[in-house]
C-alpha cells in the first residue's frame, strides 16, 4: 500500500543530525533509501515544498495485540490495583485472539502510529501459539500476520520473537493462562529462521527474552549466540518492584546486576523499562552502550515508576521511546511525559538537556531517534544519505507553529497543546499519510471494527 513513489522533497527547514538547517533538498531512490541531503539548495522545478521536515520517530517497544485492550482495564478492583492485576486481565483477553484478528489489530495500530509520527516499530511478539497452547502448522504464523499488517500500513518493522518458558525465577512452570506464550530456545530460532526471507529495507528480525522471570540465562545465551551478528536483542527488565524483590530472593542480585553478571550485554541490547535501577546499574547500562527502552505512558498507566533519566543522560546513556501497551500511539506524548515525569519527581524544569543542547524538545527528539534506530537494528533515525527515507512534514498552517522561531519548533510540537501537528508521513520512500489521513485508513479501520465486535461479543 502507499502513495506514488516520489524522488525528492524540498524543505525550507529540516532537522538534520547536526540540527536545524534551511533550504534542504532530500532525494531518495526506488528502494526507499535517502541518496542525497543537500543544504542551502534551491527547489527544483515542480518539486514538492514543505516548511518543516523531521525524521520519523522509531517506536522501540510494542505489543500490537494490546491495542484492542485499550480502555477496558480502567476499572478499580476490590483491592489495590497494579501491574500484576492488569496482567491477569491481559491474559484473559489474549486467550481469544485469532491470527486473522491479530493482523487487523496490528494494522490499525500501525496506521495510527504512522499518523502520529512513528515510521518504524519494534514488535516484542509473544503471542505465538493457538488458544489450546499448540504451535501453529507454521510456527511463525502470528509473527507473519504482524508482518503482513506492517506491509499493509507501510510502517517499518523489527520483529522480535519472544523467548518465554517460565512463570517466574527458578524456572517455575507456566500457568495455564500463559500457554499461548510458551517458547523454548529452539522454538525461537525456528521462528527467526522462518522469518529470514522477510528481511530487507523495511524489515529486520532479532529476538527478545521476555524477562529474567520468563527466560533462563542458559536459554538466553543459546539464542543470542546462535543469532546472526548484529541482530537486536530486547528484554523487559526491572519494570516493577515486585520483580526486583523476586530477583533478589532468587539470585542475591537486582535484575540489571544479575543480567550483566551472566550475559555479555552490548550495543545490540535494548533494556525495556529498567524503571527500578540503582546508580551502579545506571553506570553499567550506559557503559555497555545498550539502549534504555522507555515507555512513559504505559509505565504511568501500569503504575510502574520513573526511570532515572537525568542520571542516565549524565552517564552518557542512550535511550528511545515506545508505546508498549498502546494507551497512546503518539511519540509526542511519550517524550512529553518522559520529561514531565522527571519534572514532577525532581521538582525542577527542563531536565532532558545537555550543555551542548539546551532546547529540551530538540534534545529529546534527536536522542530518542538515535536510541530507537540502534534498538531497531536498521539504518533509521536521521535525514542522512544511506538511511531509510522516513520523514514527517509538519502542518505549518497550525496556530501552534505561527511565527515560531525555528529553534522553538520542537518545543512547540512537544509541549504546546494536544493537536497532532504531523500532516504528511513518508516511510521507506512512500507517502503513507497525507493531510493527516493514512492512505488505507478506511479499509484498515473497517477490519479493526469487525475484530473488536467479535472479541467483545465473547
């Protein structure tokens, strides 16, 4: 799907890796890769012209099927609610989803992500088996459905089949409600191999040990060593205080400490959440080059806590953002609440900044781009030759951008109002969003509505 392939766009203002630049001509080839980014250029005859152009954001953490759960868990129980009570509701919901329904849910999510400025997503995919807990005839069936949804929507995808063998530390047996998630090391490697032909400009394949609770160290090492060099590895870690206590009881170490003692963690790793970390763990993460995968709207929705962002930035750490359970599909909201959480916790303003970049909006966008691209394992996250032609055209007619100095544009986008200022989205060299609408929006929404009707009738 997608609009006609273009070859160039002239931006009066474009956010390049070195900052905002004027009069930039962007050109891309038929494969969807940027071939030239020329500053101080003149617009070619007949060229499309845009006022403000940004590189598209990478969504580094997604469980696509949870999009259909949105709004259904916001009811108080008899006792205190937490991540753990939410998880039981999620398990019951996941029990019923078919592969066809998964595809329609993922397509709806990806179209929404594109409209709000994400041009790539890392899918942490753990719904692998059928409702009875049996593998499908094609072990990669559900992963292939998510890949089909990505093709339909036009978004770039890093597929991360999940290793999920245990219910808790010490290799506790899975509960019946976790049967659809069960995979061993060999299962994951078979799925990775089955997906290999899908790899290309818009698709990468890595793997994800679900967590130290659900995957043993020996299993993690087995898959990591068998995985081709350079492929991304993601893991949930230290999201909840309960998880930290369980890890301490089992190993005598906190989760990040235990992971780094047992496994060679390097720049291909993304540590998702890492909410509850101490100074020595912050230093370990930053020194290893691993990316901290932060999901502020989900972490707030689940009552997880706040990552020590200022300390991580000071240590030279790399981070990106993801929509996780998809209570929001907007990178603006993730970045805004990443900063606002720090302000509330520290009782100060403008936390996410450095001596080199004091504009908070610019720092957050550029840093999350770099971390997200690294976590995706693909040439993304920059308007630069050799990267994918993924870009956003802002709505320069919107009042929030009226008369704004170029150095304050991202500050206005992130911290002024709730309107979506993304007008057009190019992804892999094809226009997937025009005037705020996805090119296949109606058909995708119709299929999603049918799926919702089926699931909510159960």
